[in-house]
């Protein structure tokens, strides 16, 4: 249940689903791959009023407050984080400084996905199609075996009785993007 709440809150944030990538955005050294870095730069620029100087403290605080449930920092700690990075509360944070801090969130999210995958491996340390259904059900994605087979075909799962972490990651990323699109559509239809 915690994992589900984690992602629902994550999806509801004003980052517009920017930190949940369709596939793993990290390389083996836990650094952002090029595409993920570009996408993060777009998020930075779209949440920054002064594109030349960078992000001010208030903009940084607003973004971090959307993830308070994840980092558990209060306003004083966020202010301290900003001051330690920029050396001045009235200064501006550049993209590289912002990326350094947001990367920590992404690493946490990817780690949670990996741990969730591991929880649903069978005794042979493999994820079967039934394990996939259970893993997705745990995060409130109820699937039939037919739905799971459709997803496995869509994401070119090589062995339906041994779904690899990378394949699981793509499937769960897709399901969350699909859920986010549905939530966004409902919000628009309700006039919110």
C-alpha cells in the first residue's frame, strides 16, 4: 500500500510527471542518461522565471515542497539546502545545481521500483507473468492474464516466465504514465 501511495502522490505533483520516466533514466553509475537530463532541463526551465540567472529560492522551495513526503525536509532545511548550494538566499541556482538535488529523488524512486520487483520474484528468483500481475496489483493496477500478456508483447518480454527487471521497469513506467494521463484527463473533464 505504501508503494501505491508513494506513486499516487508522485503523479499528483506539479512536476507534471516529469520524474517518472518510461524506462530507467539512470546509467550503471546512477547518473542521468542524456535523454533524461534533457527532460529534466526542460522541467527546470519551465519552473524558472529568470531563464538566464536560474532558479530563485522561492521557485526551488515550491518544487521541493511537492516532494516533501519523499525528502521530509521542512522549510528551514530547504532554505539551508539552497543557501549551502548557492551561498546566498537571494541568489540563483543553475541547472547543474538543481540536477544534483533532483537526481537524489530519481535515485530513490528507481530504488523503490527495483525493490518492488525483487519482492515479487519467485523461489527460483524469477518473475513470471503471475508474479507480474501480483506486483502490479499491489500498486493498484488490476490486470487479467490477458492484459499482462498484452503488456508483455508490447514491451517485447523475451521470456514470460522470467521477466527481467528492465522489462518490468518499462511496464510499470508505462502503467503509471497511463494512469497519470487518465488522472489528467479526468481533472480536465471535471474542470479542475
